[in-house]
C-alpha cells in the first residue's frame, strides 16, 4: 500500500519558534509538494520539489523554507512561527510521468500560540 | 494565484439525488484531477481526465472537460451519506510539475 507519512498529526508551537514538518513517501516519487489549507481558501501551494535538492516556490512561500536532501523526504521549515501560520499542512507526492495522480499524507494541524 | 475555482462552494442534497459541481481554470493543462477530502483528513484521488479527453466515468462518478471554456464538471450519481465530503479540482499545468487546487465544494448528503 503506497504511503505518504507526515511526522505529526497535531502540533502546537509558540510564536518565534523554528518548526519542522517532515514528510516521507515510499513510492520513489520525484515530485513532492507542501500545501497549506485554510477554510474558504482551499489548498495553496507553498513549495514543491521535482528532484533531490531542487525546489521551487509555490504561491505563498513567504515565511517558509524547504529541504530535500533525500528523494523520499521533504521537510517544511517555519523559520520563526507566527500565529498567521496556524493552519492544516498537507504533503503530497507524485511521479514525473505525465498524467498520474498525487498521493497525500494525512495532514498536520499546526497551531501557533 | 489559484488555478482552479469550484462552484458552488457548498451543496446539500438528499440521499439518492445527483450532485454536480463545476471547476474553472486559467491556463493550459496536461490533465485535470478531482480529489475528495473527508473531514480534515488528507485528500484522496478520485479521477483524472486528460486534456484530450472530453468525458470519463468511474463507478458513480462522471467527469467532463471542456478545454475551450477551461472548465470541468464532476457528477456524483445516486449519492450516499458516505459521499459527504469536500471535493477539489486540481490542474496539472503544461510545462511545469505544479499541481494547483481550487477552494473546493463541500457536499452534504442528507439521509
């Protein structure tokens, strides 16, 4: 059974903390994505990576960075967490092959207090 | 900015009725995909339609794609309580690997 696993289901952090959200996939996928989901706004792309050590900004990269040192792992970093980063974070992966679907993790609900 | 926009934002139907939701997008695409999300969980892929296809079926799902109008529709026939979820369209854009989502349609199926 294919899997995308996010390290935490729920997370509470303090303002100003450095936060790491980890995502691991076991499908040997080239592409990995980080989205945040807020009510009424749907999923917005933060960053994506199409290969190891490669990354591209999505629609809302400000306040975030990413790391992809190994093919299976894609980390989202909040350098200094703020309350407006309270959200659901979703990781996904997909193959480079055209016309294939993405697989999602279960999501991490982050609360910054 | 987001590529896809779904319409309506919310839909409430009786069990057994059909549910239709629409998606519009802005740029050229390789394919358009529909996903379902149950109550704050991850998204699950439902169906993918390629840019050169006009209609596709999978079980009780029917998807259409009109590339000239840059729009798609998802029809769920004979709805069940278990179909209660949020539905998102996503576009796989030409010339990049990004998968862009809309804001979603929340469907409630009443027993």
